């Protein structure tokens, strides 16, 4: 009889679950699949790896912005890391994930440990056949009870593993926010320098055309030149002047975005940053090999950790298919009079095992397993797609960096050629030539090519920034021991820099600096 009962129980367990007993034993007494990272689709090398300007040797891109050799940019990045609100928000998410891990760990131990106590004044009905001598009595009760669901199927252990993977994912999310922040600060800083140079080119041309206009306007008043020539000069002058307002507006938008990245209200930083040229860019870029992306980029590592967390949830859901086993016990004192409450005659106690099995659940539990598995498959595709997109971002940035160099070189030659032509035409005008049409045509082409030249030089820097962003560098700034701004503190913010976090942030190490005071201007 007992043998038949054991065989029947085993058959029920096999039919109820999705994991065989051999797999359950091999998985460390846990049902559900054991996680293994899926393959990452990466190429053997970059498309432009044969270009002499693309270096595939291993490199340290942790502080890639220093290749620009711009102290102002270095200081902006370090200040933004200390004050940016997105970084602060990501740090808070790490704290949330750490707390959730603590909750999951706590569920592994006896789930109920309660001490209780009560007092009641009771009255017994006198309308029954047998009436107690004392219809009124007091009841004092106190005690302790414990209930522990034994983790036979690994439900709690897999919940802990899932929470731990989510903590890792939140830390990689924190690093990814830093990676994006560093690149955004550098991008907006370079944009400001691009607009400043374009405005300077436009103003130089406008000044020349204004001097020409004044000269021929005087001649037109004297009646020695046709008014059509003066209006032609005026039209070109106003056309050149019209380039400046939209460039100033674009520079202001980049300025405002930079303020947000710095964690301060929008204000005029241009007067503080001053006028400067577009940062100098090295001719080559060190990109390593595509496989480095999987190890370096925080967003890829975050996607992989989210995948690991979801894999554990499949086992959590599958554990619901099996019976849950409990060990529970109570130890109480009950007495009519308080002085006798803790006497040996007042003890009531019980201890013993029990089980609970969710049967006839109409497929809800099995479909929940399928749901968790489908989410896992979705995250596998998302992870692999993240790797593919990261490789595409690097390839786009590399080709942009290389072709922007070629475009800038050609436009530099064009601007130099137009400069020579303009100087020759200016000599002819100074020698008495009355028709300035040719020099105005030259000036129009020169202005256009100067604008394109500034944009192309800026594109070299922007594509280099995008390359390092795509390669996953920059987040390592939180590992540095000294984050004091290079060249002194930025003057528009007060207060000291916060302490730098360790490689693995803890609750006290996530940088959450207080709001910074801003000088009114």
C-alpha cells in the first residue's frame, strides 16, 4: 500500500511539472532552466579596419575626451558627472534594486515569525442547557508562532538570483547614464564651438561687404555709379547678415542643453566659456575589435543581466506547479488570571509539517510559465539586437569620422582658393574698378564654403565623440580617485565635488550630491 502511494505521488509530480527529477537534482534542487548567456552576434573586424586611421589595437577609452586637450571640456564633464540629475536618478534606482534584493533574501528564511498577545473580557450565554458557574471570565493570551515554507523547488533561491541580476542591471544602467552624459556634454560643447566659428566667419564677410557698401553708397549719392550696383551689394550684405541670427539661436539651444546636463537652470554660459576654436582632433581613432563591445558597453551588459533575471523567473513560475511544504509551530500561554499566565499549566503548543498544492488551477500556472518563457525569448532578441545596434553605431561613427576629414580637407583648399581670388579682386577695386560684382560673387561662394568648412571640421569632432560613445567609454569616470575639475572649478556653481564611488557602488557610495547654488547674473 505504501509503495503504491509513493509511486502515485511521483507520477503526479512528474505530470504536474516541466522539469524532470534528474534536471531538478542537477540544477541544485531547483526546477526551471539554468541560465546561460545567449550568443552575441559580432563581426570579426570593422569594415574600415584596413584604413590606417582606424587602429584596432587595445586601448583605454575610459577618459577619451582628453584627446581633445581642452581643459574647459574636461572641467565641464567632471562637473556634469557631479551634478547631473539623470545620474542622481540612476543612483536611486541602484538603491531600489539593492533593497529589492534584500527583500528577496529575507523571503528565504522562515516567512512568518510573530509574537502576539491579547486580553478579553468574556460572557457565556445563560440560555443554554448547561450554564457555567461563572458566566463572566477574563482570558489572557500571549505566544509565538513560526511558519517556514521549505524551498524544495528553488522558488526563493531563484527569486534571489533574479533580484541579484536586476541589481547588476541597475548598476550597468547607472554606468550607461554616465556614458551618455559624458558624450552629450562633449557634443553640446563642440556644437557651441562650431556655431561660434560659423558666426565669426559670417561676421567677417559681413564686415567686408559693409565697407564695400559704404564706399559705393557714397559714389551712388554722388551720381558716379548705377544704383543697381549699390542694391546688389546691399542684397548680398543682408543675405550674409541673415546667416547670423539662426546660428546664434542654435548656439543658445546648445548652451541651454549644456546647462541641463550640468544640473543647473538655463543661463548664459557663452560669456563664461568664452570664444574658442573647434577642439583639435587627432587624425586616427583607436576602436579595438567588435567583440570588445559586449564586454565594455554598459547597455549591452544591462540587457544581458535583464535576460538572466527573467530566466530565473521561469523557475519561480514553474515551482508553483509543485506542492509547497511547510513547517509550522506555535507556543502560547493562556490563562484566566494574569498571575497564572506564565505557569506550566498554561502552555499550549503545536509543531508539525504540512503541504499545500494548487491543483485544478485551470492552466493558470502552466500558462504563467509559458508567459515567463515568452518574455525570456523576447529579451534574448532584444539583447542580440542591442549588440547589432551597438556595432552599427560604431560603424556609422567611424565612416563619418573618416569622410568628414576628407570633406574638411577639400573645403579647406576651396576656402584658401577663394581667399586668393578675393584678395586679387580687392586689389582691382582699390585700383579704381567700379563694378564690384565679381568680388561679391566670390564672397558669396566663400561664405558658403566657410560655413561648410566649419561644419565639416565640427563633424570630425562630433563623429569622434560618437565613436567613443558607441564603443562604450566614459562611464569609468566614476572609478577615478580624483574628480576635481581640470583648471579649477567652474565659476557658476558653488560647493565641493562629492566623493568618488568605488567600482561597485554601495548604498552610501552612489553620488547623490545636494543641489548646487547658482550665482545670479
